[in-house]
C-alpha cells in the first residue's frame, strides 16, 4: 500500500520545520547553513511527491535544477563564510552584529 | 510492505535531521546530514525516482556535505554554547509553531489532496526521458543554470582571494 | 495733452526720477538733486497749466480681478484734484529749491532727493485717485515716504524712533480706514468715487454712521487729530524742508482732501463727531504750543491746531471752507517752516528759540517773509489766513455757538504763541554766539520764501486771483452778511489784538521762558498737557499690550510649539522611531524570527485560519 500524498507532505513539512528550527537556534554559521540545505531537501521531497501523484516526471527535472542551484549556492556561501572568518575571526552569528542600531 | 519502508525511512530522516539541529559538534552534524540525505534518497526510490536518488547522494552527499566538512574542519571553531534562548524569541516561536500546526491540521482535515493515487505505472526514471526533457522543454533553464554555475565559480574565486598589499606584488 | 495724460505725467515723472536716483545716482549728490528738482519743476509747470487751462478728465483701468471683485487704477481729475495738484506742485517746487541750498553739505543727498521724489509721486497718487482702494495704496506709500524722510538722519536714535512712531500711529489710523473701505464696498458694492456719487444721486446709497467714521479714522491718523496726534511733533526730527512739505502743507492735508472726496457718504451724526474732534484738536494743540522751546515744535503744534480748524470746518458742513483753509495754510505754513529752516541754517543748526534773538537785522529777507507768514496765520486782515479763518468762524457761528467759542479761543492762543515765537526769534538782542553771527543763506534759500510770501498775501482773494476752474471749489464758501459779518469781523480783530498784544507785552527777550518764571503752575500744567498723551500710550503699551503679547508668545512658543508640536506630534514620531530602531538588533537570528512570524501569518491567511 503506497503511502498517501498527505503523508509525504506532512513528512516534508516536518523536515522543513526542523531545518527552520536549526536556523533559528544554532549559533554556528556552518550548522545554520547545513540546516538551510535540509530545508531545500524537504522542498525537493515535496516536489517529487507531488509530481508523482500527478502522474508526471517534470517535478524530477525541476529537482535537478534545485540541486544544481543548491550546489552553486553552497560554494559561494562557504566562500563568503571563509572570508568572513578571515575578517572577524568568528563564525558565531551573535558575535556578528555590526548592523546593530 | 511499502508503508513499513516508508515509516522506517521517514523516522531515519527525521531523527538525523534532529541530530543535525541539536548536535553540539559540527562534524557530528555533518555526518547526521549525510544519513538524512540517505533517508531522503530512500524516499525518492520509494517514489520511483531512481535517478534522482542517486543524483542526490552523489551531488548533495558527495559534494555539498563534503565541502561542508572541509570548511568545518578548516575553520575549526570550538566551544561556546550551541544555542541560546531568549524569552521574546521563545514566545514568538511558540506562537508561530501553533499557527503552523493549525495550518497543517487544516491541510489534513480540509485539504483536497487526492486520496492515495498510485503513481502512474509507466512512469519510471528513464535517463533518456530526462535527457530528452532537459534538452527540449527545459532548454532555457538548463542554459541559465550553466551560466549560474559559471558565475558561482567566478564568485568563489574572487571571494577567496586574499587582499594583498600593493607593495608586494 | 489732455487732462488725464498730463495728470499721469505728473504722477510718473517723480516716480521715474526716484527710480533713476535709486538705480544710477546713489553716489552722485549733485546729479540726484538736480534731477529731482527738475522733476518737481516739470510737475509744477504741468499742474499750473492744468489749473489755469481748466482741462478736466476722468479715466480708469482695471488692474486686478478676482471673480466679481476688481481693483482699478484711475485718474479723477476734477476741480478739487486740480486745486490740490496745484498746491502740491507749487509747494513741492519751493521745497525742492530750498533743499538744494539747505541740504548742500549733507552726505546722503541722493537718498534725500529720492525720498522727496517718491513722496511727490505718492501724494499726487492720492490726489488723482478715483477709487478708495487706489487712494489707500498711495496713502500707505505716503506714510512710507514720511517714514523714509523723517529718519533721514537715522544715526540719531531720536530720528529713527520718531519715524517708527509716525508710521505706527499712521498704521493705527489706516486700520480704521481699511475697515471703512471694506464696509463701504460691502454695503455699496463699489468704492469708486464716481459710482458712489451716482448712487447718491439715484438715491440708493447706503448711509451708515460707521462708514464715514471709520474712513475718518484714516484722516485722524494722517492729519494727526486727537488721539493720534502724537506723531507730528516728533516728526520734526526730519530735515526742515521735509517738515515743510510733508508735515505742513501736503501729507497732513491729505486727510482733509480725503474727507472732501468722500463727502457723499457723510451723515449728520458723523459730521458732529468730526467737527468736535477737529475743534478739540485745535484747542489742545494751541495750548501745547505755548510752552515749546524748539522753533520747529512750535510750528508743528501750530500745524496741528490749523488742521483741527480744517477738520472742524468740514465737520460743520462746508468742504469748501476746509479746502480754502487748506490752501492758504499750505502757503503760509510752508513759508513759516522754510523760514524757520533759513533761521536754523543761519544760526548754524540751533533750534532753541531762547538761544536766538536779534535776527531782524542779520537776516532781513527771512525776517520780512517770516513776518508775512506770522501775519497770515494770526489772521491780519487782508492776508490769506484772515479770509479762510473768517470763513470757518462764520460757519461755526451759524451752526454751533460752543464750537465758535472754542475756535475763537484757539485763535487767541494762535496769535499768542505765534507772536511769542516771532518776538523771541527776531527781536531783542542776540542770546547766543551763533545768533550773533547769523547771515542770510543763498538764493536757493530766499527765493522760495519770497514766492510763498507772495502767495500768502494774495492767496485769500480767490475770486480775483484764482483761475476759473478752481473757483468752483470755493463757490460754496459761507459768506456772512449784515450783523453776522460785523460780529465775526469784530471777533477776528479782538482775537488778534488780544493774543498778539499780550504776547508782545508779556514775553521779555531773555534766555528763560517768562511764563515758566512768572507763572510756574500754568507752565507745568501746559507741559503736562503736552506729555499726557505720550505717557498714556506708554502706559497702555507697557501694561496692556506687552502683557497680551507675552501671553500670546507663551501660547505660541511654549504651549503650541513646545507642547503640542514638539511634545505631541514630534514626540510621538520620535517614540515611534525609537521603537522601530530597537528592531535593528544586528543579530541574524532576530531577523529570522521575524521571517518565521511573517510566514506563519501568511500561511494562516492562506489556510483561512486568520
């Protein structure tokens, strides 16, 4: 018996929420970034589930693109983080508050 | 059978996701992320998106998480609290969570998602079909992604240069 | 050129002269003086030509229009305007010529002559105005010219204070004038003099007591009647030719001229008020003049007194008598002022009469012309002042015995103080160094005196000497016949002998005021009378006005500005800004929390929960 679409959607939502929670509460920038990737993964899961249940494969192809973009984004983001570390000697987000009023 | 697999895979995914979020060590977090990706790949297989599952493992797990690990070990930050709570943020979080749960509830109770419709029979992940689609229907996004990757590469090179003094060139 | 164009020429030539002086001749004293005098000559020539040729005319151009309300500029050149223009032209010319000599060493000559030209333009504007709005505009301009010229020696604090006082007091009167104009427009729908005349003829002019009385306020200010007479004595701070032109002959007469123009609006109750105001001013000023030491202040109070006569004459119902006295007064008062200017010039700017004396032999031309002026003002039979004052006394005798008695008393006082002045200045022995070395000024100082003396002599014979057109203005002069004639004539003579004789007998030619030494109580009473008005205004300003101003200032700056605007409005904005600023914590997590909140709300909307 295939799990229903609802199950996949709820799973995806839960994964997304966990990822968001990580973004909210973690101090290490890299861990925050990883949680961002978690959220992306949840989104891809939902996309594939919906496309399957609509009887098509276009969702898969879209996931391709998402994966590519995620990879590029991670590369650039990590480069930024490394540059930031060189400048500020820290990657804890609550120490990076130069925009404070 | 399929539902049991589904339950196990989703449990694995969620548990590892929590491990990433709540683990103190960044390296442990990266490891958990890998396992989480494995779970998602399993779910993809269950949805009969075989190619996608492997691509996920290869690209995401093999490249992205590896990169993460490299950088974590490069930067090698130790110590400090993993997380902290502020009162206002806790309240905000609880309220937002409540709203989200309400939304989810509505989705399940009143949502018009189709009742279990099995995935279409002839649908499988045929590589030729993907390739055909990529180079005809989705030609434009493909090219644009190419540009994107080029620019990302250039951006990374620029960003990771050290600033040198004009004196010693 | 026809009348209207010539009149406009008279209006615009002094304006052009003033503009040229302002733009190009600010440092060229001689050139400015010459240009201004040339303009005055042209105006005088044109005015005399118009007076003698009898050309008259009327024209009007619309200037501003707001829907159904329009202000127009126009020329109403009738006999009255011709007479007034003639006076302004002739006296203006004499003053300009006199100024050439009097102000010769003054470093700010261009400014002075520019001011004289502006004044001539403004005064002619009042004379030619055909509607009350235009008259008001030029009224204000004349007030400005007066301010400008009084404060000519503005380095002296007293001069600039006097100019301010003149302007502000005039402003108070002008406020009433403006209210009167507005009321007239509201009730009658027009302020054009010709249209008002037509309305009156057709019988649907709206008569009210308020309109003429409010318009009279303008005359009270400009012609220095009680209670706004305080500015005229102080205005003597200006140069003497200015006093002659503005504060004796023309500007202060503008009030009388205006009253004659609006005669059609008068009602008997208003006329009674006007006549009493004039009478009281006349007697008050005459009393104040008795104790003055400064030659110009005596003449200033004398002017006030004679203006009171004119206003009383108008109030008693005869504008012809008022205009007649205005004409003769212009001649002999300008003569007296210019004569005093010559005396001051001769004594090297000494103005205290108790430091003069014995000038009869030193400056004979000035002496004889001044004597003619004095004789005219006290009403020596045969000279100009006699006829005009007689006309007013006849009028008063016919209408109101009380006013007649007061005016007769004023005539006694007039003779008294004028002869006092004459005796102390010219007779006796010189009482100071400067008086001992007095010498006559040049031709520019004496020629105007001679001309004005001639006019003072013949000016009373209006039926014989005046051109045809101007005679119409005086056609309605009250004539006395029979018993009344004898009574009035006798009264005039009695007044003259009484006043002149007592002055000549009483005052000794010494360095102190005989009245002060022999009757100190009377002297101090008269001095108190003079300063009482200034003291009253001072008290009012200090006690009432200042307090109101301070209260309003508190309301505005502290209550409104501080409390409401900076406290309430700006304060609220500041608090809001302060609160918004706290949102910028600089921490990423805070911003992400806000994201979460936003997403939750959006989802709730989309799901239909909210």
